[in-house]
C-alpha cells in the first residue's frame, strides 16, 4: 500500500502544506515555526544528515507495472538513533487527505521491519528498541500504536499546551522481541 523513499527537494510544497495543517499541529504538539526557506533547505539536505532516516510516504499503488504516483502523502522518521543502546525515536504524519486510510499503519510496519531486521539490500540499524511520544489528546494514534505492539511506558504530565488546557506526553515503545511476537 505504501512505498517509502528518501525525502527530496521536490517534496517541499507538500511538507510546507503539512506544516500549515491545524489538526496536525495540534495533535503533534508542534510549536516551532518554520519559514518556507527552511523547509526548502531541509527537504534538499535531510537525506544526507547522519544519525537519522527520513522517508517520504508515497502510495504503493501500481498500474501496468508502473507506480501510479510518487508524490509525498506523509512523512515518517527514525531519529535520535543511539547505536550503542540500539534505540531510536519514531515520528510520523500523514497529509490531511490521506489519514484514516491505512497508510500510516503500513508505513510504521515497513519502518519497524527496517529498524529491527533491515530490508533487502540495506542491513538497517539493527535496533533493539523503538519509542515514540503521543499526546494524550490523540487517542486514535495511541490505539494505532498499541495495535502494532507498542506499549505505554509512562506519561510526562501536562508537558504540552493545548489551547487553554494541557496535554500529557504518553511515552510508548516496542522492543525487538515484542516486534517479533507481534
Ligand atoms: C496518526 C496518523 C499518523 C495515523 O496514520 P493514518 O494513516 O491516519 O492511520 P491508519 O489509516 O493506518 O489508521 C489506523 C487507525 O488510526 C485511526 N486514525 C488515527 N488518527 C486519525 C486521524 N487523524 N484521522 C483519521 N483516522 C485516524 C484510523 O481511523 C484507524 O483506526 P481504525 O483502525 O480503528 O480504523 C495520521 O492520522 C496523522 O498524521 N494524524 C495527524 C498527526 C498525528 O497525529 N501524528 C501522530 C503523532 S504521534
């Protein structure tokens, strides 16, 4: 259903669009503001930054042997890679029109496969643990991660501002053996 490929300069328009999305901003607790120039620079260079993997999620649909579209419909990132501990952080966001259609789930499965086992032609980082933070105001995302084998580890209480209220950061992770069991 999905194809993951490195982020490229041509993805700047769509990543810029995703940064303007109010639901995405709220549900990811984003507070940093980026200029268009920063986004252009980021998309052009992020593939070469060490210690992280940033993928564009593109639809995997194929017609007559050809991929129907290679356009970015979301992004997924493994960052904060600690080679010694074998751990990394996972982050993802789909563009608004592509949510709730199963793409996010497939992308996470692909990235976990890469993280723990590597994929054909690329050994991968051979991780032991993949963790993420999800806001307590985002129960749908939390349910998705749980269904994939992530477990809640704890909460940072009221670390995010949500309008006039606060939200917790729910810390979740999946370990290598849990990934294999799932
Ligand atoms: C969270 C997110 C990455 C999940 O990807 P997705 O492609 O929408 O998820 P899937 O289609 O694979 O669906 C998995 C489940 O999550 C639900 N879901 C989670 N967030 C959703 C949203 N914002 N809109 C629609 N469905 C959502 C789906 O309904 C589905 O539930 P179901 O299996 O009971 O039907 C994506 O919805 C998104 O980018 N949301 C906004 C930003 C965000 O929350 N990022 C995650 C921060 S931790």
